[in-house]
């Protein structure tokens, strides 16, 4: 759907020299979008594109009138305080701005001096949500996560009969989604210990992260109009990192019969940078499950969907406890995974979501669900890593964890790399748990 | 929380004579808010207040500068195309505008001629959603609905153990909420017949209405800050009628383990008029369940909450089939109920929703859940009226129904009345099912 073109060329290099460094998340082949301003300033928030350790200020760039046609129109839309208008413009506009920026940032570009005027150091920036999120839907696409969690509740029958037919999803809370750096108080709510006579109220005792990707909708669809799977990817703007915080003890008591509620609505944190679907084109890879396991129903099935496959995004979760922070110790890896373990493609999520006529709007967010892999070190949540709280994780400084403690920061990082394409990264999302109020 | 004052006086009458007629929904004691414009015009949508068969155009009124202070500020906020800004202003502003309008519309007011200039016929108006709905949460407050539906799935154990402790709720889809008059196509999605080997895709076969009330949040709360039950009602702006359309066969196949999804996200219809919490003050009534059944946990419990009790709102569901419409036959009642059957008060819903720090924003919508009463004719959905499709309803023209057919219009009406207060009504919400696409 998004074809490989000159913007993906592994040999491209930028006059922004930091972009050319080995291991840089934001090389010239990436060009992800965010909403930013200078830290502690009263500047307006506006759109930016990352390049190396800098940001191209798209408001300033649009005012410089060095881009033309659709690329210029796109930059003007990105001068707003949210990306919704740009997201609504569609694939052609996203591609035009990407191509123009790729050319302007390439070594030797005639636009170098004009663009230099528009650069802001990432170190000096703070971020906002990239768009107004009208609705947030959380999916459940990792069959390994669904199986591991199912095992804790139903040892004999971990995977429910609908799992391989329906991309299971549920409506989430949009208001409590924050951008990386979101610190939140440990949630308080009702729980009931299995042996207690009645429930009680208090701080969550089984606080958990969820390693997810966030999929941002670009152009929407009208209520009553479904999006065919062949067209679904063209509606998707891009992907970010996403930590969908969860309170397992609250969830266990509240979720029957209508699903999770307060266990999910206290905080969900996204990375500031959205990597576009076009940037991700070189990293398509085979599914980690057999494609006919079973054959999906017609509305979830297309030649293209099968042949494009999954997206190979390496993922990592790291923890930095308060003690580690105080001792200047870097975050420590507790899990790795990959988006190829998703049972459903992003196109299938959109096709399913809209088959009933549900309207998706530009800026709507789809959570991938916890992206766990099949191996023990690939659990995307503490619930899996600690096997429901029964296994203790020992960190390198001797601290132990079964769930997340006050003062802990959780980082998620993600990147794509293969021999035919440049490495691109998603940056990171971090959030820190404060004590209950 | 909202005290009875001169605006509720049963003896008030208006110089808008239609407001004084017996059985009028919009007498001077009501003064509900909507967003409207003249039908098929290109006028901007703006706020209005109903009086008799007219609407006070609040944009025009704000421009006439006949109100003062907080009432004028409120009218200015209502000149917008959504009520969100007015909702955010809080209880004092809502009360000031209500009092000013009550005085200005009372027989003998010096403002009669100024106000006359601002009147639009309801018959000439069309409505929009009253506000931007950031998030929509659906609750499950009728214990009779929960029990009846539970019985269909679990005959021996209809009510789950958490029901009397937690106001059960789940996140809903905001994008597909429409205003009365919303016509929508029968949703298509995956279902699986109990005896089928595998699921299939097709139009919903068990389409259902849900008789609900919609509770609109006024002033919000910050993320991380819960709203104590004593303050909860002051955050609520008002209540409307709400039909939360449901596809029972889609729901049955998709809802495990994370709750309803596509079975709910194709259409939900609200009435245009929001009756304010202040207007509802005279209609507080005893709960229909014992208050200590069991004693709610502390955060859901207050002296005031117990003593104020429920809200006595009579509710009625009516059907008009295509044949009835073609024959000029009026809608026919299929169920009645009352909001006193809600197990939880609106204050308890807000206190529970925010106990974990979840932020509610002005204009957020809380669905009450299906408001069924204890008697057979008080089921708020076809699922209950037809006992899961096993009992056929025969209409007066001989047509039969177990679920909702193409061409059917479902109406919900609601009103409050008692011997000490004037009758006030909610108007109606109607939506019509079109054939699947």
C-alpha cells in the first residue's frame, strides 16, 4: 500500500550530521511527526519533524514559503497545535510533505540554509499530544499475551473460541492519554481479595505496564461506511509507542460482564513521535503465525494483506526504579518483543473496526494490545513476566519486582532495521508512578 | 445539591402561552438546553432554551445585551456551536442564566419584547449534538436489566457478585453518537450461530434498542483528582433521553473477554434537549431498592446521597413500524419504566468514575444503562421484552416483533411530575433503522 521510494534509500544522508550517526532513531529515512514547543516557554505548540537530534519547526517552515503545492499545504496544516487537520488530508499530502522534507534535508540541498532557520534542538523541546484523540480503541492482537493471560484465569482453556476469528477490541478512555513524561498517581479503587468477605477501597496493589503500539488514524470514514481491507492502510497515518497502564487487581473485580473500566482509565502514555506508515514500508515481514490458522473471513482477507505481512518492529521495555535513578543507574531491560507477533495486521484492525459502519475520525487511536512474544522474556506486562505475581524479577541492583512500585519509571523503546533498509527508531515513551493520593 | 427555588414555582406561567398548556414538556419550570438552527438553512448552530413550542435563541439574546453579569456571560457562552464552554462554567453560571430566563419569560416581564425577538419555532428548527462528547461511558445501573439479561446467560446465577458494590460501567464509542432523527443502516459484522461450525459475516439478526438516560458532565476534574460524592452532582450539567442501539448477536460472539465493541459502536441516539440538574431538583424520590442492600463503600456513600435519593423520571418506549408510518398510525407504546429503578445515583456514578483519578471533561456523556423496571412490561430492550427472542410481541395492527426490523422507528419519551411540582418533559428521541448496506 505504501511503496518504497527514494525517501527510503539506505544511502541518503543529511546535512544535519547527527542524523547520520549509527544507531540514531531519527535518520533521514524516518521523518516522524510530533507536536512540540520550546521547554518552559509560552510558545504555541506546533507540528515538527525529527531529524537527528533536531526538530524541523513546520510552522516556521510553512511561513518561509520554500515548499510548494501539496507539501506546502501539508506544512501549513502542521502549523496548527494538533496534527488532526494534516492527518485528515490523506496519504497523498503526507507523502508530498515527506518527500519535500527528505529532499530539503539531504546533503547538498539548495534549501539547507532556509531549513537551518527552522531547526530546534530536541533537548530544548517539550511535547504535547500529537492530536485530539476523539476515540481510543484498544485491541488484543498478541496471541501470546491472550494465551498467557488466559492461562492465569482458565488453565484448561486459555484462548477463547473467538480469538482467531475476530480482532478482539474494546473502547478505551481518551481523556487520560498523556504524552511521554506523564507521571501519575497510583490509582485507588475497589478491589476484592479472593478470601475477603467484601470489597474494600485502596491503592492498586498490582499495577502493571502494557507494551503496546499506538496506531493513529489519518483520513476517517463516514458513519455507516465500512473501509474495505484493501483501502484500510491508506487511512492510517502512523504508529507510536504506547504504554497502556493497567491495574490488575481493580480489573479482576470490575471486569465482569462489560470489560475493563477504572483499571485502565487512570493513565495511558504515548511517545511524542509518530512514525508514518510510509516510513515503515521497508520493514514488512512474515507473520509469526501461519496465515491460514484459520483462513480469515473475506472482509479481513486480501491478497495484499497476506503478501505484505506484519511489520517488523523491535520492542523493548526497561525499568528505572527510584533507587536506580538516585544512583544514576540507567534503565534496565526487562523484556523484548516484536510487532510480528501480532495476530492481526493494522489493515485488519481498521477493516474490522468499520465493518459495522463505525466511523473512525482523523486522530483516533488504536492500541495494538500488549505485544508479547512466545518466549518467557518476551512478556509485555508484569502480569506475564511475574506469571501473575508468582515469580519475582530480580534487578541487577538486587531490587525485586512482581508488579510496578511507586517511583518506578517504565520506558518503552522501538526500532526497525534490516539489511536492505536504514535503521529507524520510535524514540521512547517513559512514565513514572507516583504514590497514591 | 440543587435546591428548589423560585424557578421551580408551580404557579409560574409564561407570556409564551404554549408553555402553559397542560402536558407541555417545556413549561417555564423546565428550560432545557439544545444546539439548533433553522431547518435546511446555512445558519450557524447555536445554543437555545426551549419554552413551550418555541426556542429562545441564546446567540441573539446574548447580542441583545438585556441580561447582565453571570447570566449574560452564560448566554455568550451558549452562542457557540457547542455547549462545552457553558458546561465548563459550572453550577453558578447555569443557575444564573436559568434564573434570568425564568424571570424574562414569566408573564409580565419587562423583557418580553426583547425576548420575543429571539424566539424561533421548534417546528422550524433542526438540532445538532449539544456538545463535543470527548468520552462516552455506559453504565449498567438497572438491577432489573442486569438480572433479566444475566438470567438469559446464567439461569442459576443471574446477578454477578460485584453488581451491588460497583457501579458497573465500560467505555463506549463517542464518534457514532447522533442526535434524534439519526437513521442508520443495520450493522453488519461477524456472528456465530450456536450450532455453526465457524462464524460468518452478515447483517445483525437481533437488533435492539436500549432505553437509557444520558448524563452530561458540566465542570470537569483534573486527571489524578477524584470527585468526592458530596461534590459530584455539582459537576453534572443535565440529563437527556438516550437510545443506545445494540446488536445482540454480534455482542454474544465478540464480548469475551473485553466487553462489547462493534455491537454498540454503529449508532447511539440522544434527544436534542438537556434538562438541567437544577430543573430536576423537585423530582427526587426514594430508591426502589433498600438503601443498605448492602451499605455502599464510603466513597459511594453520603448522608445527602441517601436522603436525596433517586430521580423520579417516567420513561416510555414506543415503536412505529414502516407499515404504521405508511398508514399514518401513531407510535405505539411497548414499555414503560422509571429512573427510580436505577441502583446507583448519578452522584455515585461520578464518584466511582473518578475515584481512580480518571478525568471527566465538560460535555462527557455517561449512559445510565438500560432502565428496566421489575415488571414484565418494564423491560428497556427487546432482549427483555421478548425474553431473549423467545416471546413474540404482537402490535395493535397485527405485526409481530422479537427484535427490531428494518423501517422501524423507536421513540423514547420521558417526563417528571408530582403533586408539588409542575410537569416537565424531555421531549423525545427517535431513530429509524435502514436496511443493511
